[in-house]
C-alpha cells in the first residue's frame, strides 16, 4: 500500500518490495485517477491497462463499480483511490487478490487491517 500520489513523494507503508511491473501499473493507475481527483473515484489497473474506472457517491460504490468493470482481469491488480479508505471499505476486498492500493492516506484501523491481510 502506498500513501500519497507517486509523483508527489509517495511512501510505501507495508508489503513486499515492488516489482518493475508494480511501479508501471501504479503510475498508470495514478494517472487515470488524477483526472478525477475532485471526485470520489477508483481505478483498477493490470498490465498498464485500466480494468475498471468508476466514480460514486461513496468510495465503496466507486470501488465495487471499478472492480466489476472486469473482475477477471482485476485479479492481481493495482487499485488507486482519490480518498482515504476505511476499514469497512477494505473488508469488501476480502477474497480478492490486489498487489497494491494507492490512496492519499490511511487511518490506523485501515492500515492495521491491510498489514494483517493474507
């Protein structure tokens, strides 16, 4: 998981070392959502291609819509959000394999959940 946009001093908070593909996908995901930074938006990217992009009235709504854009390709993807995820939102990712989540920030509860996610 990363905090802050990549081009603006991002910081890896947890997880294994990122691969070259992770960096490329992370940059692609960030570039997709930057055009929506004034909105609640989520991009799901795999192999530098958006699998889903959605806005919503809540971050959860945007995440679920973006994931449903192509749930097969979303496996092992990078997710980038324009807002900070909360624990309830992250629970909706249970059973889904995600390489990286990029968000402006994380509260303690969300960060602890992600650090313990299998």
